[in-house]
C-alpha cells in the first residue's frame, strides 16, 4: 500500500538524514519504525506526508508511492487529499480552541456533510472522552487526551494511511496501553498505520511489521514478532541482554 524506495533526504547542504531507505507497508498491516534519537524516523514520516519543506528538508533520491501512485512531489494538502494524514510528534492540538472545533478543523477537507458526520461518529466511538469534552478548550485536556484528540482530528479526513510520530511520548503506561489498543482498532477499521516509536515494546506489540532505522538506513526489517525475538533488537531496544 505504501512503498518507499531508495529514499534519501538532506537538510540543508550537510545533514544527510536518510540514505537509500526502502520500506514497504502492505494494506493489511501496521508498520512500526524504530530507532534511536536522530535515526531519521521523523524525517521518514515528513517525507511521506510531504511536509519536509517546512523543515528545510529535500528528497535527493528515491520515490514514495501510495497504492502505486507517486506522492513524493506533492504539496502536503494534496497528500492529505490522497488519503495520507500525519499526527506529528508533540500532539500540537489547537489549545485555545474547543475539542469539537479541533475535530471540525480536521474535517474541513471532507467531501460532504455526511462524510464529516460519519467521521465524527467514528472518532467519538473510538474516543468517547472527546464527545464528553466537546465544548472544552483542548489545552485543558490531559496529555493522553490531547494525543487522542490529535489522532481523532487526523481521522476526521477519513485517511487511508495514518502516520503517527511517537504517540506514546510522555504518557503514563496505562495511557500508552490505551493508545496501543486504539491503534489496533483503527487498523481493524481499514486504515493502514505507520507508527514511529522510541517505545519499542509498545510498538512491536501493536505492529505486524517493523523496520529499525540506524543513522538514516534500514538496519533490520521484517515481521514484528521476529524482530521482537531478535537478539539485536532485544539488546538495543527492549532492554534485554
Ligand atoms: P528523534 O526520535 O530524536 O526525533 P528521529 O529518528 O525522528 O529522532 P529525525 O528527527 O528524523 O530523527 O532526524 C534525523 C537527522 O536529521 C538527525 O541528525 C537530525 O539532527 C537531523 N534533522 C532533523 N530535522 C532537521 C532540520 N529541520 N534541520 C537540520 N537537521 C535536521
């Protein structure tokens, strides 16, 4: 469904953030992208969502396709219309706006009022707290609730592919578990998910496939359960020996 081939990205002249990255995500899978600080995980998501330019990054080689169609030269708004939506790191909800208005902003591109209503219903079913707090300012939500709102807002445009950058960052373990369950549910409803995580334990539990990035290259990839069992992943990312 998502196919990344030979992708290289630079920031400015000197920073090579990705170097010949190949990643395939089948339509029936959640992909986890793992790796340490600066490995290039966020850069990969920015490249797919078309937002690299906002960070002064450029694709210098390779291509990105969704269902066979190239998306690597499109503007971010066009990428969204092709059904690819990202939830960037740090949540970034509109803190002064109500929960409901945040969701509405996510649904502005919907084709019809009926589509918008269906998307809102789906979001409220997944995250009942967003219905309960509809009139409250988003900035008053807890960190976990804000993460839910950020994901809910992305779902308002009914994406085919959802890109999540570190959704578990800074959340209490119980909330991480809830987010994990919701990611599986979103996937079960037919949305392909790419999940970037430093929390490898959570990511490998949720994902079907995984890729490990190391300084801009794919060091390992395969079924998530095989990676979870590998000695290198155990040692480097799961705290094993
Ligand atoms: P983290 O988990 O710390 O966010 P990451 O795996 O997501 O790390 P990236 O943020 O993609 O890594 O960064 C990859 C490399 O590109 C790093 O060397 C980083 O310093 C560099 N980089 C990222 N964004 C920029 C930018 N806007 N300008 C210059 N260099 C950048």
